[in-house]
C-alpha cells in the first residue's frame, strides 16, 4: 500500500521504507520477521504495493458491467471477505464459499459454547463464563496496518492492546546449555530489567567516553553529549549506576516522611548473565511497538462486520467445503459439499484464499507449476491456551494490567487480558507456542500451568477454573497458524501472485505481512485490482 496525498492511508509503505532506510537499514526492521522465518531476505521487500483504489463500476465499459461478472470466492477469512467487500463496491456478483460455520478463518475469538474439532477428531467445548474470551489467532493490530482502516470504515470499535507493560515479567530458567546466573528462576519486572540494563550500559558508555576510549570516533563535544545522554538514559549518579526508582521500590514511597526504599541492583555481571536485555528489542519492532489495538469484544468483530457488509448469508454459504476446482476456458467451476449434497457453481472468475496446505488436498486442474508451487509453503506450528481464572490476581496481587510476561520456558509468554480491567474474572493466554500441538488437551493445560506456577506461584494452578486450547496445525481448514516459505519467498511465491487461468490466489501467505490480518487484506486488494483491470481490459 502506497499512498498519494489525500488517500485515507496516511502512513504509507513507501514512506515507511524511506524512513527505515534513514534509521539504519531495512535489516534492523526485518530482523524479527526473519527470525520467524517469515522473510526471505530484506532485499525482497523492495517492491511496494501499488495504491489501492476500490474498483468502481464506472471503470468498466458497458459491455463489462461488473454486475454481470460473477466471482466465486473461496474462504470467508480476512482475505476472502475483503475481496468480496471491495469487489462488491463495483457491483461484482460475488459468492463466498466457506467450509466452516462462521466467517473469519484464523481470526477466531474463543467464547462460551464454541466447539472445535481438530484433525485428530478431538472436540473441545469452551466453558468460559459468558462475556469472557481470548483471541486464538490474531490478537494485536499495529497502528499502521490497513486493518485499522477497515475498523474505521466498518465502524468496529477498538481499544488498546497492551503489548508492553512495565509491570509484566521476564523469567529465565537455566537450561542444559545456558546459565542465567543469579537471576535464573526469578521473575523480574520489565521495569526493573530495563532500569538495570540501561543503567549498566550507560555506565559503560559514560566511562568509555570519560576515559577517552571513544576519542577516535567522537569529537570532544560529542563525547560530552554522549556522557549527558548516558546519564539521562541510565539514571546514573556520579557516572555510576546504583539503582533508582525506575526499577521500582522494595518499599514504595508514601505520605509524610516515607520517601520509599529503592532496592540495590544486582551486579553488572548478573544483569548481563540474565540476558533480559536481549528481550527488549521485541517491543521496538515496527509491528510490535505500542500503541497496539484490538477490537472491543474480540478480534472476530472485524470479520463479522465484513461479513455483514458483503451481505451476510445472501453472499456467503457456510458449511460449504470445496471439493473440486476446475479452470475452464471461460470461467471457473467449483464443486462443494453442502447439506449432504455436492453442488456446483460456475463463475467468470475465482478468488481462492484457501490456505495452500489445505488447497493441495482439493482436486483441481491447475497447471502443474501451480500445483507444485502450492505444495511449497508449510503450515507454521503455533497455538494458544486460554486460562479462565475466578479472580484477576494478576491485577489484584501483581498490579499487572495487560501486557505480556516473556520467558524462555516453552509457553514463551503469558498474556494478561487488555479488556475487562478491574472486573472479577478474566482469561489469561497461558502459552503462544508450537510446543503444545502434539500434547493432549489436558496435558497442554497441565504443562502450561506447571510453568505459570514457577512465575506466579500456586494461585496459577489453584484459581484456574477452565481452559481451552488451540493447535493451528490441527485446525482442519487452516493446517497451520500461518505459512513458512522454506528457503524464503522464491519462484513458487512469484507464481502464486499470478492467476492460473481465471483463478486468483490471495491470503496473508502472499504478502510480506505473513501472520497478520493486514497481509490478507493487502493481498485481497492487490488481487481485486488485478481482476478488475483484467475485466476492464477484456471488455474494451
Ligand atoms: N502477528 C503475529 C503476532 O503478532 C505473528 C507475528 C509475530 C508476526 C511476530 C510477525 C512478528 O503474534
């Protein structure tokens, strides 16, 4: 998405790339995505998405009125719904086929009564109290994502998602290969870890500058400025870091003569050994920095609004898994199961948003190169568990209001809810990890709780009321939390960006925003533009 003055998307990818270039190269930015295996290489990010303008019927000559053009859209997830919504603006006659009984795909919010059956045939039913939920798929939206433009356009209210919180915790336990020193096995607030890490780094900088160690790279004036910066950043006293109120208090300040007591920080060596500092970069990420957002009431509010905007069941057929896709010279024929019967739909074009891992199992007459390309991406193993507690002990006892505790244990983190503050009960996300997909449902909960107890104590087990877990590789119509492109985006990715006959492919897997709804939206928009231009050109 790039933008010219006057379009609603003020933060553009191109201006973003320019800014990133200015602050130290795209590699800094893409580092975290690369770590996830989501990017081939920073160089691949060079081609900006063109501006998006929704298609208009007026763009087409009379002979190709959009109203007369049928498009069958496979999948009512974020990509399929956005495609139907944007094509609908020009009057295209869209039919959406959705295998599940609901819109949204992976944008799934888990609530009381939800029933999911995985590929092993294991069914879970959610027993949360009414009004409690967690987002099993996407859960956070950055400021610059087109996702927020859809929230604005569709009137979906949003609220802050606390992605970074000074009161949430870091917890590192020793492993067979790494010793984290005296802080191993101790939960430390982000606040304290930051004060100590910045404090000691600043002390080192100030000393280096003072001792002339930086004279070859800094002028005397700049060395002085660096010392001033170090004093500010580290909260130093006489050039030394000795702890300060930033790290919190062992005895908090109060009224009268109660000035509070600051604890003594661990040694510089202990802080370095803890490796807490290596976690800070997460929240510097382009896509992870506060502010971040979530729809009020659950992530599925966005797909619900989109589904309504495209015409609901008038346009979308649920419980309609696709069984066959045939490109034909003048259109696409799609077969699907519905109410125990196989039905067929003929359309002029098809927008296919079925995840490649699922699509490869559906008979089709795509070109061999397309079939080969669809077999390349693999489903990412990830999942979450929602733990309902009868008391918001994280708020009451620990003063943690939203945010995420990060750990090297395989739960990877604990997400405290960013809604329902100060209410009685709540749902904590007890892991966000692929390590649990192979476990039975009860074992997932037991293992997650066992790790949470190490951080929060026995209440993490004792006050648990009920839980619900999801393993995305085992969700029949997803078969992965997102895709990995082994070896990076290559020829297969390029090929799928182009239509096979009259079938177009779309989804977050065909974007550089893998594992974000924005990737699905941007991909849908790119596809809609290509399809619309083709219809216009064909008829001219
Ligand atoms: N969007 C997902 C998340 O925020 C997955 C992801 C994580 C994507 C980190 C990119 C970077 O959790």
